[in-house]
C-alpha cells in the first residue's frame, strides 16, 4: 500500500479501536426471572376434595425420555405423529417464525458494532465557467475518479443498543419456546384425534353389534308368531327398536369421517391423498404410571410459560431502551477518500482526503415524547408480568382439571362395566323368559335398550380416559424430542 495513505488509514483504525474499547453504562432495570404465583411452590395441583388420579406420580423434576406418545404402545400412532411433526404446515410456520426472530436478533446485534462502508465512483463533469463570472474562458469537461471508505460507531453511552439487542434476543427465545409449544400441541392433537378415531370405530362396532341383537329379538318375535303366541302386530315394537338403533349409526359414521379428515389436516395432507390408520382402543396400552412434574418444575419446562417469561424479559429490556433514549449519545465517524481526475494518480498522497468526527446528541425538548415512551414501556412491562402470572395459573388449572378427570375416569369405567354386565344378563334373562312364554316383548326391548346404552357409554368412557391421559402428558410439557425426531 502506498505510504501516502497509511497515516489516514491508521487514524481510521485507531478511531474504531477507541470506540470499541469505550466504557459505557447500561441503564434501565435488569431482568430477573419471576418467582411466579404462590402456587408455583405447592407440592401438587389438586384442590381439596379432588379425586386422586390413579397411576400418577409427582416428582420434583420429571421429563419423559423420548417421544411421550410411545407410552401407548402403538407403532401406527408413532408413525402418524412423526409424519405430522415432519410435514405439518403448523410446524413449518413455527420454524419459519423462529428463524425470522433469530435473524432479527442478529440484525439488532450487528448495530452495536462499527459500521464500515466503502464507496467508489467514476464520472465526467462539464464545468460551466460562465456561472463563476469568467467570460471568454472555455467550459472544460473533466473526469473525476474517487474511492474511499467510512467507519461509524455509536458509543452507546447508556446502553440503548445493548438493551435493544437484549430485547431482540429475548423475543428470539420467545419464538423458540412458541415453536416448542407448537410441536407439543401438534403431537397432543394428533394423539387425541387418533384416540377419537379409535373410540368412534369401537362405538360403530358396538352399534353394529346392537343392531345384530335387535335382529335376533325380531327373530324371537317371528318365532313366537309362528308358534301362535304373538299377534302379527307384535313385531312392530321390535322393528321400531331396530330402526331407532340403525338411525344411531350414521351420526357416528359422520363423526368418524370428520375425525379422520381432521387427522389428515394435522398430518399436513388432504383427505384424498392420505388415509388415517384404523386405530382401535384395544391396540392402545394404558400407561401403568404417568410421571408428572411438581408446579415448581412445570414453570421451568412448559413452553407457553417459558415463552411468557421471555416476553417479560423483552419488555424489561425495552424499558432500558426507552430510558437510554433520554440521555446524551456520542457517535464517532471517520472517512477516507481518494479522488483524482487522473486514474493513475488516484492513490497519491495529494489525492487523499480524510475526516474524523465526534458528534454529541443530547435530547432537550421533545414535547414529552421520550418520557411518555418510557412510561408506556413501563406499563407494558406490568402487563407482561400479569400475562406471565396468568399463563402460569392457567397451566396449573389445566393440569388440575386433567388430574381430576383422571381421578373419576377409572371409577366411571368400572361402574359402566358393571352396568354393562348387569344389562347383558338382564337382556339374556328377558329373552329367555320371552322365548319360554314367561315374559313380554316390552321387557325384552327395554332390557335390550339398557344394554345398548351401557355398551356405548362404556366405549366412550374408555376413549375419554385415553384422551385425558394424552392431555395430562401435554399439560405437563412431556418432552417429545430425541436426536432423530426433531428436524
């Protein structure tokens, strides 16, 4: 490099070095993770009087190892959930939002560093000598070549840029937790929908069994008519029961179709290009033990709570930005330009021009804008804290609701099984009595109707228990991630 331009370049480098080493103060509140509501230190979730959930164990810090849905023992379910996590537009949107937030944070961090630019130009210019009062002189056309660079650096005396970077990083973390919540919600919704498909398929199978039983009752009536013990009109009661039960099947079929279509949506496919597996309740294993984190651990694990905490962090940093804007700021800049009308002389010392500048900006009067902005960020900080507390409480309530539901599910299933067994026995006795001439057709139909209701209620209760277990896994932020399951 020519010696003629080394001195200005050294000045530029020195300016940037001094700026980088400048000691500054960061104003505004420092973020501290909130302790959370008082419920976060409780030993459990249940309200006094809630039924205890069987098979649930509380631990100070429990994270399910690997995909939680594998606890149901269904390879088909595992394949569908993994396909949804890989192909769902919901996940693609969450990942893109996270990427955008991270790049925005990187852009804000970049503003803290010295800004270096280079420029160059080549032009031709005709000098109008008449405009300068020179008459009789020709107006020459000359070329002009220039090349140079500039360095600018904001000393950020009171940490406004650093607080902005802190806020941007917190928002990127918030987007990351929201992406985690999207993964968890999607996996939970897929499993719930699979349970719905299984339950509706079993309900439909139950109704087909009910219809078959109705047809057997009709055959009893026909046999009685052939024996002369029943009038021809007696068959109308059995036919009415059969038609009533047959009418219950189409609504179940409609719900089943909707559940299968919804499962396709969660997987990211159109119903015409993807077919849901034929899930059955019998193919799902009910976990014997379900680990659940204590409230103090839940606030460190659940994605929506962590996202609300990151939002609170960003709001805290925003206050620092607003406070820093009320203080003076110093900006350093330096520029170097080589300009000449002869290209071969462009890098001569005589063609060198340079500038060093330190500018101070201090707010004096802005019509109350800066103060109002600071108060607005302080108010937003209070709102973010309230949203965080509400998110934590809502999470605790959700876990409490599911645990209470599981506490009654087992009892309900046991009672419905007893009712189903008793109804089946009563229906058999009524049919036997009718066949032997010791009972009426009305007794047979009533006993069959009770059995039908008990069978369907039992299937619905089994499906509801599995759905409640799924909701407990998702409500307690069960981990789905392994090295091969996350993109």
